[in-house]
C-alpha cells in the first residue's frame, strides 16, 4: 500500500491503523506499506480487514475519527488522492497493524 510521507510517524507509532482506498485491490493478510518520496523503507504490515461501502455511507465511527474531525473533511482529503472519484464511489476501508517483527 502506498502512503503519503506525512503518515510515516503515525503508522510507525501504531496510531494510524486505517486507510480508505478507491479502485485499489487489497485483501487481508501480509502487505508492505510504502511511503512515497521518502528515504523510509517499506514497513511490513498485516491487513486485518477490508470493508467496502459507498462514500455516502462513511461515518465517524467507520473512519475511527477523533472528536472534532468530520467525514466531509476526510472525503475532501481523499479526493486529493483520487481526483476522478465519483460522488457515488464504492471505497474500501482497510484496517491494518504493524507486523509482529516491527512491534
């Protein structure tokens, strides 16, 4: 899975355990997290679940949002990564954790 470099620290610390993807193919099991445009090497992770829903079905609970964060701002950020994503897109909510050797 590719990540924006700004997510490296929160992924390494275990704070980031969820990502939303559109038109990517991920399934539960071992994977590598790559951080674009950095010197950080890939991190082995375990994808624990992949759940599909429409953008309109996203909730703060599904996204594990902190208090004060909104689904609208999350989707706006998501659109920066997927500018052609339609309003009725089906997205995958991918949960993951660092692989045991990295903990």
